C-alpha cells in the first residue's frame, strides 16, 4: 500500500481506538502528510472508513492526477462542505485538532458541534517509517556533509551572510530544495545569541564561528549545529566547547525508545550545571524534526513525552557567554529500541 | 522617528480611534512589522500609550540590542504576563485579532475577557510607506531582472527544477535572501496547473514555459509571472497569450486609489470572457504583497476592499487549457493616486 494511503488508514484506526467518528484536517502540513500532496488550501474530512479532500478549483486537476485514494471535490465553501458531509452522514463524534487549527476555523467547527481532540496527527507524524526515514536520513546527510565542504572556505573577512549562502549552495548542489529555516551563522559575540539573525558582520581572526543550519530535501527538514574557533582557541573557548561536547554526548547516550524526553534534557543539563555553567544553558535540549523543523516531541526540563522507536529528534545543548561567544553542538538522531542513529553524520 | 516606532504610534492611534484600550499581537509577521525584529516567539501588548514585548529568555539580549522603543522582558509564561498586565492596568477594552490568532491562544484571550477585533494590523501593513517602499521596489526589480538573465539559459532538455535553481541563484546574486514562495516553473501541460509543483520534467521543443516566481529581499516579497513559448508558438498559444496580455493591461489600467478591488478583477475577467475563455480563468486576479507573499487586499470577484495609495498588489490573470498549456501574466504594482507604478519592471 502507498505510504500515504497507509497513513490515512492509521488515522482511521486512531479514530476507532478513541471512539471518534470523524476528524477535519485543514493545515497543509497535515494534509500533505496524509496525501503526499503538499500544497496549501486542502481541507480533509476523514471518517472511520472514508476520506474526502475539499479544495479550490485550481488545485483539483493536479490533485486528482497525483492522489487516487481520497475523494476530491472543489465546492464553493470548503468548511461548509465538510460540515455538511458530517451532518449528511449523521456522524456524532466529529473532532478537530485545537493545536493545528486557527482561531476562526476552530470556532466554526465548535459552532457546528465538532469537539476538540489533541494529538492524533502529531502522534502519527512523530514516528517516522518506511521511505520517510530514508528521505530524512538523506536530508540530514546533506546537511552534515555541507560542514566539511563549507568550513575550508570560511576565511578572515568573509561575512556571516556569505557563509549562509555557501551552505545553501552546497546543500542545493546535493539535491536539497533550500534551507529548512532561517539559518544562523554567528561570528564572535554573535555566536552567543541562540537565535542570532545572520548579518553582514565580517569574521575576524581568533573568534568563534557557530553555524546552526539544515536543509529541506523532499519536504523533510534536517537540523545541525557546529561551533568551532577560527584561529587559536582561547582556554575559555576550549573549556566551554569540551563541556558542551560532553553534555551532548551524555544526552545522546540517554536517547532510547521508552526514555522520557525530560531525562535526555537532564542528562545534558546536569553535565553543564556540574561544570558550573548551568545558568548559561538558556534553552531546551531538543525537538522533533521531520516535515517541520520543530515538531513533536519536545525535549526540555518540563516535557513528559516518552521517546518511541522511529522518532527523530535533535540533541543540542549550548552555553552562551553574552558579549563573548557561544557554543552549541547539535545533531539530529533517529530513536531506536536500543539507542539512536545519528543522522547528521 | 524610527519607522517601527512610528508604526506602533499608528497602531496606538487606531486603538484610540476605535475606542480600544489595548491589543495583543503574537504572530511573528506582525511583531516583526511593529518592531523590526523578525524572529518568532514575541508576544506584544500595545496600549494607547505604551508597548511591551514578552519573549523567551534566549531572545532578550538580541532584542534589547536592536529595539529601544518597546519595554522587553522574559517572563516564564508570555500569555499570562500579557493578561496580567492588562488586569494590573485595569484596561477595560483589550482586543486580539481573530484572523492572525491560533485557536488555543485566541480562546485564552477570550477567557480572560479580551474581545475580537479584526483588521487593525493588516490595515497598517497593507499601506506601504517610507523606506519600506524602496525595499519592496528593490525586491520586485530583482525578480523582474532575473527573467532576462535566466531566459537565455532555458534550453530544450533542461528540467523545471534547474530553472527554479537558476532563478534562485540569479536573485541571490542580486542580494535576495531566497525565493518568496515555492516557485512555479511549468513546462508544456504543467503550465496549465496554476499551482504546479516544480518537477524534474524536461523541456521539449515547442512548448509553453511558465515561471511564477519572486524573492525575499530584506523581508519583503516580490511576485511576478512570465509565460512564453519555447520554439515556434502555435496559433492557439499566440491567441491565448494575446488575450491574457490584453486582460492584464485592462486590469492595470483600472488600478488607482479609490477603486474597488473587484473592479480590477472585473476588468481582467471581462476581457477574457469576451474572448470566450471565461471558464478557463479559474482563480482571482491578485493579492496584496509585502512582508507576506499573500496579504491584504484581495482582488477577486467577491472582494470589496478599496485600493489606497501605497498598497502593493499583483495583477495576474490567466487562461489554463488542461492537458495543453496555460498562460499567466503577473506584475506587482504600487497603487498611486492617479494609477499605479509597475514594480516588477
């Protein structure tokens, strides 16, 4: 069976398990995940036995040529069409997902008797399977290789933005569609800003270089961070880099199916705190990665999800010394029964 | 005054005009528009006299170094902080914008006594001013120039995807950050799909080439479509191209401050219908363009907004002959008192 047809079956199985009759799905991420048709504008209605897609007229021919396991139509009003279908089929328990819905449409569903139900599509998306894993692996490998290709080109005087473009070029040369987010290239003190906006600043001798980047390859996002010192590293940089590397190693060692996400965070955080830098690790340890650059699950001090085999997550501890430099080391990994496979290698 | 500080003043003026006390703004597009700080994660509260930004700890140092006209802080819970501030100041009429809000946060505001109020930030964003116009002009000029540079490279046998990359490269070479959307390059019958996904299909002799593309330059999006025939155009292509060109010309001639958006659509649509192709023009005539590739206003058969000087919109009629070819001609234009300035020239 086609992977997308299978996902619709999986969603239908979840409906049954949760004693639900139908779900409406309207965000492009989820409709793309369920159909393989990644354009914005579809509204899907999935019942225990059937699946419909309502869309603007201009998408219909293209959709029908690519997807044959969903009934497609182009009514004037998509949300009315979905709501009417639910009434027509006399479905009692129809739901929408509050976390993926916008305010206006969510309230329309509410008004039409739909209930909120969280986490159905995100739980399906979180666990990668089949061909999807190969695509994600390729996306991560492209990103990982780009470091080795771009680093030798980074010389004193080049701008952060030129490194951004070099990363993009090199990744596109390997088949990537483009960057998976606003890539972060930070030189010197800019590396101490976890969400620095890549700028025209030029690289000086003897300062830190941080690159947080990734690509989109066949819709799948990769995410990686590398930090090194351009020139002769200071003792402080060497010390901080070693602590972050040890923290990341401890985090990776903790990743395994069945482990709580916050325990992976704790493994990283404890290493950094024990070294006396706890207050400088100012963000969570990681996040799921896939069709979105940030998706389920979350790995931080409060998260209580449990890792499953097939989940893809980042492990990315960091230490940020404001005005001086920051170090972050990040890999994307695939959770397995016995540990993890590092994808960005 | 800084353009962003002025926008906050403009928003405060709108609050007074509409007898509102405060507004919460949580989407990156709007917080970026109001502060010039374009990262995701900010939540702003603007009252008639003050402006606050609540954000994750890791953004604070960066924000403070760039924005000095908003009070920034990093509370544990952003939405609670905003709601508490409203209570603390005893503000009676606090609002949120239902069209930019997600379902969960919108309902939190509702629960805390905030009301829905549409269109405040979008009305500010729709009318471009000052430096913003120069940036948009540059974004459009980069896109327009790319056509002349890339067209000579498009030869029989090249793939749609390779043209996509050539457009990207050329635009980045002129300073663009990247494409402003998933660029559409369609050869032959693919040109008849208005939202075709650019593929590995190769160009054959004697077929249509459609390129719908644009770039992001300093956060501003451009949008342009060019269609031509690779080889010796068929009579049918020549006829259809001439009709679309005439329709676009009629639409552009109609653009002027004070005109209804649907009248611009009618000017294009009537030309195409009169030529007997009405049923093949299967989408609206245009949309606003700026920080987003699609923004206020909308130009279609039903839209009833009125054009104002400073609005930037696309005019993009098309005719799509399924299985054969499609023609779309699109420019981004700036609305003026007496007509419009074509930006993609």
